[in-house]
C-alpha cells in the first residue's frame, strides 16, 4: 500500500486516510489515484470505504478529475457502494466544485481538519 494511504480506526469505524497534500504534478496525482483505486478494489464487494482525503496545496487538472471518475466507476462496477468522503484542505475553486458535487453526492463533506473529518465519517456510518 502506498505511503499516501493509511487505514485508521476512529470510534470503532475503519477509515482510509488519503494524503494527497502538496501534489502539484499531474502525473504524480494520477498515479496517486491509481494507488487509491488499487486499495479500494482490494475491499470485498459491498464494503463501504469511507475516506478522509487531504487535498491541501494540490493542483487539480482535467486528467486528475477524469482519473478520479474512472476510479469511482471501477469501484461501483466491483460492487463497492458510494461511501462517505470528507475532504480537508479545499481552497478557492475546489470548494465551488465540491459544492456542486454535493448536490449529487450528499455523502461528501468539507472538513476543517482531519479530526473533524474523521468525526463526520464516524457519524455517517452509525
């Protein structure tokens, strides 16, 4: 498993923490999503994969967005249900994009810090 990924337990809930902070190079970001995809697809069918994702100081491009969509499609095809996602470190245009996404995916949350993100995830999984 990539050093950017770490499973934690918070209030009895298993959460995958994703450390994308500081990624500015498109190739590195796309590769990081490939690592995340591999970990998600390792989970059994029907298993929720709640994520806390730190995107502080990142640069998102069309290729990165497309790779994220591809990852979600593969997870869905494997039978991994949409799972709560808490994002940390959003800035500027990223917040606007996530606000639009929340209309379709109310299980996406913007958190101020990783602790707050983990708390929100735990509440969603009750």
